[in-house]
C-alpha cells in the first residue's frame, strides 16, 4: 500500500479514532492488500462530536446508543428514562469514547 495514501486516510479520519489507535491503524493499512482499499475508503464512521450533541439533546431516550449500534443500552436508557437522568449524565462523558470504539470495530472488521 502506498504510504502517502495511508497517511492521507489517517489524517482525514483521525477524529473518528482514539489517538493511541492511529499508529496501529497506519501499520495495518500499510500491510493491507490494495484490493481492499476501495472498501476502506467507502466506510462511513460516526462523528464523536455529533454523538455528544445527540447525547446532550436526546440522550435520555437512548437515541445516542441506538445510533452507534448499542441497541441493548439504547433500550435500557429508553425504558428507564436515561436511568432517571443519571445514566444520561454519565453518557455525556462516555459517548465520544464509545463512538470511537465502534468506529475502530467497524474498521477492524475490514482490516483483519
């Protein structure tokens, strides 16, 4: 894989992943077969900042968790009104990290 293309991908998508994951992503992309590159480029990742805004606005309904694919947690938040508000507040601090983890899982599924 072309190092310049990998560096462009890493720079343009760095906000979707944890900073400690970026070197691992870069190395794996460099080792990847060129045939998978078109698939990797078409992947759409969730923006952690948008997910934080969603969590602040409608987090008590679990919509933030539904959007990142945590259906079980979304249902739990919906049925308990965000854990009586406590779970909602805790998620304000956790949702960005959870979104980045889900993005990494999505990318890893195509890299390995």
